[in-house]
């Protein structure tokens, strides 16, 4: 094991996959000359040159359109979106082209594109640079959606995404980039669609992903001080998602809280809750509770941003209602 940051883990994944497969290349804004605004591509041009680490015009439509074309021609592009919020500019290329080509052409072509999309709230990035929009893409057949919460999963899921013949949206929370974690030495892959038990417990289940896994752990620590043992399930992927792991946990604990940073209304947590209600109602000893952000844009003003955030205390207070 080695202790490195989330950002370094993704950089390692890129280096290893580009060494392994000459068809892998990277494209996006400010990644070749600048190394990405979060340093997640730093040094790659020195190793692989500007032919495989490409700066692009400021056009998300051009980036994803080119990535789809390159994939159809036999390449494996990794396209960086700078901020997940900018995906809206190229939605047609993603949900009408990238996600549907394999199906519409009878499986004759695959579209192995990875779209890296930094998301989530950081200090005062405001309404157009702070959103979590994973639920949009969990609704689109033909896409895989992965959302790591730690350095080891960041590396393992990115490597798996690059090797996958399906298009993958890879959400990486901006607040996670500097956080260190233990990453296995050597080849490390994480299966897409397989959840991880972050913490075992018997009194309730907290299902979450991305940065919220860390907030759930803090809430679980506070609950533990009161003698309550919470089990935390980190989904890691929301399409496909590991409903078997969730149902197994709820069968053990009898209580469920689903927490995410995204807006609560229409969030992917509703899919988890609906599935448990349909397939695991008999397991439940209390109503299910959902935790998510208010139905409004992310505020810029610091006090309002703090009030908007979903925190460990938000999860703790929600859980107490069902205990």
C-alpha cells in the first residue's frame, strides 16, 4: 500500500492505462499546458507528448463530439469536462449519440469514451461550478456512471472505466482531490457496479457515494458515541448500481437513510428508496429517510452556502428521526 491523494491516484491510473494501451489519449481544456485545473493531468505531456495529451478549444460540444468520433475509429479517449456543470453544453452528443450508437447500429460499434467530470461544492464556486448532476445520467440507458469516494477507488474505477467498451461518466468530487488514502501497489481494478461496505453496523444502513461517504462516516462516529452502530454502503457506481448489497444491508439493520450532496428532489437517492420499498419492504422497521440539498441553486454567499450544504450533522439529525 502507498498513501497518496485522490488526484495522484487518478494520475497513476492514466499513466498505467496509457502505457498499457496506445489507443488511450486525453483531451480537454487546459490539460496539456496546465495539467488540469486540479493538477489531475500534471506531467502527462512529458511522458506521452502533446499528440496524446491534447488541449482543445473551449467547446464541450467539440470535445465530446470528437471523442465519440475517435472512439468509433478505434481509439479510447478520455475527455475532461473541467467542471461537471459544463456537461449541459454537450448533452446531445452524450445522450443521443454516445449512449445510443452501440444499440442503434446493432452492436457493430462500441463507444469506449470516459468523460471525467469534477463535481460538487467547494468554497464559493457558486451555482454554475458546484452542482452534482449524477442523477441525469443514471436515467440514460447506454451509459455507465461511476462516482468514487477515495483514492483507491478513484484509481481502480478509472482504470476499469478506460478498459470498458461502454461510455462511462466518471464523476470526481473536487473536494476529494487533495484527500489522501491507501492505494494498493501494482495492478488495481475496481469492478463497476459493485458497492463497498465502508463500515459495518447493525442498527441502520446509510447508503451514499462520493464526498458524502466521508460525511456519513462522521455522522456514524457521533452515533457510535451513543451506542448506535451504523452500516455505511458506498455505492461507488449508480449505473449499474448494487441493489443486492443495499437490500442485504437493510435486511440486517431494518432501517435506511440515503444521503447525497445533489438536490434531494429527483436525486438518485429516490431510485434507491423506491427499489427498497418495492423489493425490501418487509425488511423495514421504520420509515426510510432521504437526505439531499435544498431545491435551489448553490449560493455564492458563504453563509448561504454553508446553510445549503449537506453535512454530517444533516445526516445525523435525519437518522435520529428513524431510530
